[in-house]
C-alpha cells in the first residue's frame, strides 16, 4: 500500500473518481504534500497514481471518516448521490468537513447534494473544471466553484494545486452554470469556425494559409487553437459524444427560458455533430510543422 505523505498539518483529502481528469487532479493534490486517501471501485484504477504518495482506503466509509475534504470526480450526478447516500459517504463524514464535486452536472443536482449533506453539517461545493485531460496533466485547469465563500476560501489552496485560476461563481449550483455556459460558448465557436471555412471553400480559397491567419490573428479562440492538440481525428468522435452530453445538461439547466435559450442549444448541438468533419478539414489543411 502506498504511503501517505508525512505532512499532517494539511487537511487530509479523500478522493473518489480516477478518470480522465480525476486521476491528474488527485496526482497534483498528492504531489503537493496533502495527505491523500483514495477509494476506487476497481483496484486497478489506483495504478493511475503510480509514484504519487497516497493511501488506498478499503471502503467509502473508511475514506469518509478519515478525510477533512472529500473530492468526487464522477461521470454523472447519479453517481454522486449513489456514493454519498447509498455508499455511506455522508453518514461517515465528520461534521464540519467539506464535500467537493468536480464533475459536470446540473445546477439543481448540485443544490440537491447540498440539501442531502446539510443534516450532517457537511458543506458541499460544486467545482467543475475546464481544460480537458492535457490541461489537467499540466495542472492548468480552470476551476469554477459554487458554494459558501468561507468554504471556498478554506480549500482554494487545494484547488490551486491543479488550477491556473480558481473562480468563485456564487452559491451552490453556480459553479455548474459557469461550466455549462463555458462549454456552450466553446461549441458555438466551433460552429462559427465550420461556417467560415465552408464559405472560404466556396470561394476556392487555400485553407492552409487561411487557418494560419485565423489562428494568429484577432479571430483566434481556444476552440480554434485546440484542433491538432486537444482535439484530433482520433478523439473527435469521443469528444462529440461528451459535448452532446454537456449540451443535454445545458438544455435542461436553461429549460423554460424560451426561444433564445433553445437557439443556443440547437446551434451548439449542430456544432458538436459536425466536430469530426471539422477536425478532419483542419488537420488536412494545417500548416506543416517547422
């Protein structure tokens, strides 16, 4: 069993969810000297933390009882509830401790988790992250937080181990709103890129120098810069599925706002569906490496 770091003056962080982003987040926390306690449903998942000081918990209850802060990085809101309630996390966490959700989900579900935790005197923060796997590995994520200011301030040093910036959006649920709006705008930017390149193709303009102009000039964006790096023909179909999930969440979060919100959802979904085709076009016309 890997050893826990020796610095016991820092809060012990319990971590559940060693996926694409969770593993590098947990690695950053452990490497930064925080005592790290990890539980994984499959022991093989712990291999993602090779070389990182941590202790493997035998159960969710054991992790909960020994942690000052528990971080979840799970795929869906239902997974959080399953671990927190059915898995015994909340009933075994100590009063006054903090539960953080780094996954992307519905603002209403973040509020529901906070309501479930309130009788145990546990503070819940929704703190989804933006940047993707490569940015997580570089410890340059944007962490978007919803919840009480005092709790956010208390554990911001933990967030900073894997973040280039930490933004407190407001009360519980606001972090999820920030993440969903961020994702929606990125997808709309992808749609704009596709439409501009389609017009250029109709004019028989050479796309390679045009893409270089767009990347270098005032038209550039994170969405455009990501092609060939975080977004490739190998992972575009996978990213498309993730984007469509995110837009489903965004649509549910803004349901009832009317035509303007539906228009944003429809355009973003259209962009996500075209992501593999757009990725292939940009890769085929990218400037050769120097």
